[in-house]
């Protein structure tokens, strides 16, 4: 049996009612006012499982790439060691 959410415009009370689909919407609030109740539309939670759905086939392959790019952008460069001066090689005299 579906759960419907109603709101009273007089007392601003929001409440849920379990009703059959075939029943008429409520028109009276718990506060006693008539004609001030309206049914609110609620989002439905849908979970797509298995292959063949766009969200499952493509979303996971693009998400890690974006996080790797962000990690590369925020990564601070490592300090480099100062260059070591090379001494010239000893000259050998040839006679």
C-alpha cells in the first residue's frame, strides 16, 4: 500500500497516510479544517542494478578519471635537490 504525504495550508502540518491507490485523496486535516489539505508529490527512489543501464555501464568508468585529474592538479611539486657542482676531471699531461 503506498504512503502519501499531505500538507495542511492552515496549520502547516505535514503528515503521511497509508492509502490504497483507488481511495480518494484526503480533504480534512487533523486540526479539523476542511479543504485545506493537499497531496504533495514525493520523489521516488529508484536503484538501477545490473548491466544494460546507462548509469551502471558508463558512470563508474568516468568517475575515477575525474578524481585522478583533480588529484594531479592539487598535488604539490616535490622540492628538487640542489644541483651538485661537478669538479673538472684532472688533466693528465702527455709527453
